[in-house]
């Protein structure tokens, strides 16, 4: 028999007698996490000016390259051009490329060096243009005068600060009414804008660039920091460019080669690999074929969060801000994101001219990216 008494559906679909049941929570799907900023951590200090500077130095180089195109007998030539003759001194022992031959420098000219071939009973080998030269060290004469002093000059590098801001305005009525899951609408709006600005800060740190002119800013030019990707110029690796492996799908061979080349050319050990989702899956795939599972295993794990090689133990950071075709190779000890003094993200209330509360969330930050040759990136990788 059909039910004839009072039920929840008696009044129809509007249910006027029943209290509204809404979960006391606001669910957000938009990504707002900042994994790279979390990895770098809080800066040890603040910037003291809108143009933040630091000093960089390097040791006298012990590498050069042959710069000579008119060869006679390559195994017998004793004088040849070099790219930077000022790097050589009389008494240097030099090796070329992977040759076993050691050469002894007898004289240094304005564009050439003169050497004794097959020094110390080593066997002369063929030389070629652009072949690398490695200075083993200098042998001084006993009782000789001190050599001419050589030195490097420290270099100032810097970056501009960038202002991040967002407005907040809530009417008096909106502040007064009772809300679902929100006790203070003004405070809620502050939190939402702060999340957005942290997201934008991370994206700018990775990708941002400064204007080409009037970088200090003006009434019509907005001051902006230079990010990591635009800052890297020395160690930029692309498939099939300058001998880099041609595969456009990231391989372990490519990753290890890039790490090795950075290690060879700088006193740095890469400790951070920052990637987007596609390249993260490629790194995870390095170990897939070597995994073995038994019939009782119920979980398949295909995750690489730390990549350990001969050239560094690297934390692998998954970051949405990195372009899908790019991998960042960083020494995180040389990367800081600094606020301008007193200008960390904060809420600044503004004078209200009506029935509302208003203010802005504001912060000013810059990227301190020291020793650019200590970092690198692989780009132009396949994302299909």
C-alpha cells in the first residue's frame, strides 16, 4: 500500500520546511602549490634596494682551444694559434684533447704559443683546429724571480625587484551576512589573493624577464625581475646541437651528459632537477624496464623523486611553471628568492570612501641567481 502520511517529499521539490544542508567547507581545484619555492626555502636575508646585486669571481682558467686553420704536419708543428694566449706561461705543460702527448710551452706570443712536442718521451699526436687544450700546471725554475702577477676581477651581477599586488574590496552588507563555510569574507579574500600571488611569484622566478629598457621602472614601465630560464646562457643543451644526443625524447644518456658537462666546466654539483609533468614521466621511465614484481605485489610504483649520479644527488621537483619541453638543472645553494626589506607579502588596508572595506595584498621580490655557469637546462624536448 502507498504511504499516505507526511514525508519529506510532501511539499514537492522545494522542501521549504527542511533546513538547508550545505557542507561547511569550500573546495578549491585550482593549483596553488609552489613546490620550487618550497624547495628553495626562505631567503637568508632580504634585498636592500630595488636593484639587488652580488659579487661573483672565478679562478684563472686552465683550459683553452687551438685556433689554427693552416696546418702543415700536425704531429710536428711546434707553433700554433690559441684562442686565449694570455692563459699560458712559459713552463706550462699542456695536453690537447684526449691525446696522451704532453707539450711544454717555450714561448707565448700575441696569438700563438711555441711548444716542445713529445715532452717527457710522450709520443706526438695529430692536432686539429678547435681541439681543447688543458694546462696541467707550470714548472718553475729553482731560484727564479717571481712571475708576473695574474689575477681575476670580481664581477657585480644583479637583478631588479618586482612588485606583486592584488586588490581586495568587500561591501559592508557582504561582511554582515552569515556565510556558509566562511566566517570572515575579508580574510577569505586575502587568503585567495595571497595564494594567487605565490603561484605567480614561482612562475615569474622560473620564466620572467626584465624589460629591455628603463629596467628600473618609470611611470609607464613596470619593473620586473629576470627569471631562471632567461638567465641561463652557458649550459643550454638541445637535441642534435653541438654534439648533444639527437633524441628528442629525454634519455638518461642526455641527462647524464648535461650533468657531466656542467660539472666539468664549473665548481658546482647539481642538486635540483625541476621539470613539468611530461618530462617527470620520462625520468620515471628510466627505471620502469628494470623493475621486477612478484605475483603477490599489489602496488606498482613508478616514481623517481631523487636522481643520484656521479655528478650529484638531485632532488626531482615537479613544477607546473617549467615549460613542458624543458628541464632545469640547478645548484640550489646558489638560488635565493629575496623580498625587499619590509616588503614580504602582506595585507595593506586602504582608506574606504564608501560602504565597503578595501585594501591590497602586496609584496616585492627578486631572484638572486648566482654563478650562471653553475646551472643548466635541456630544452626542445618532445612533449607529444
